[in-house]
C-alpha cells in the first residue's frame, strides 16, 4: 500500500472553467490526471489532495467533480484550498458524500489520519505577507495546523512520523534568505515534522517555490501543473 499526493486538480465539470491562462499544458488536464492516476494508484492506496479540488461555488454543485474522484482507485483525503468556496462544515460535506453514495473520500479539517503508519496533518495556510489581515489569517491557520497535529498525536501516539500538507506555500524565498521562522515553520519544528507538501503555485509562479531542505524540514511543491499532472509517491 502506498501514499500519493497531488494538489490543485481545479475540476469544473458542471461549468467549464479554462485553466489555460496558466499555460497550454492545462488543456484536458482532468484526463491527464485520470490517466496517470489509474497507472499508479491501486484500490488499497491513499491519495492526499491539498486544496483547490473544485471550482464550484456551492457544495451541491460539486457532484460531477466528486463523481470523477469517486471513480478513481484509492482512498482520497481532501484539504481546503483558496478556491474551494464550496467547502462547508465537516458534517455537511460528509453528509453530502453519503447522500451521493461517494466512497473512500474524506476531509482533512482540524483532524488527522493514520495512513501506512504515518500521521497525516494539514491546513489551508495563507499568503506569507506583512499586512495585518494576513498576519491574522496566518495565526488562525497555524492554530488549525496545531489542532490537526494534536488530534494525530492524541489518536495515534507520538512515535510515528508526522507529514504535513498545506495548500499555500508555508514559506517563501525571502524568509529563507533572511533565515526567518514564521508561525507555520515554528509549529512544524515544535512537533518534529520533517516533510511538508504544498500546492497553489501555477505557471510562472513555480519559480517562487521553496523546495528541498530548509533547516530540518523538506519542502516540495505538488501543484498539478508543476508535476505535469502526475502523482508523487511519498511512501
């Protein structure tokens, strides 16, 4: 059994939402993802999807997008992205999936999962900027990250590796150059998290990604277009 990940599926089966503003490679991207997914993922595997799953504005409009996901093999764990406006309470989302008879799909939202002896944690994150509103949102998202970590430690113990997933980049190149430690990094270091995967960056923004080891944490960008719409195996 394996763990895979890919972010930013940006599905829009109900109403077409072209993504080619980020590059011609986005043409038929859902089919590319599906083809690569089926080649790799087995029913017993797990796929982590860190945000921007669907362009739908409302939960009831996601049915076709979730149907696409439901047909793919493996258990899927979804995290909220900045464009997931359909995201609701955990109860409402789980109830919707049950009503639609969608299986093996769950949500990472102030909670954690044990997958292949790894504790999977995460939160959406926020832009690493210096405005008062951004600082406020970063504080809130960091609190959610810590809730997720604490849920994992409470339910699965302290001896397992914790792997973090975020939608927004949890660190930028300016912070690396200044050797700064923002709230997200401080929290990951506090709980001995050594791997973090994130999405959000597309097209020309790929150049802004921080990848590789910073301190003790290994960072990797997993936006769909950055991965050429293929999944990354992480375990």
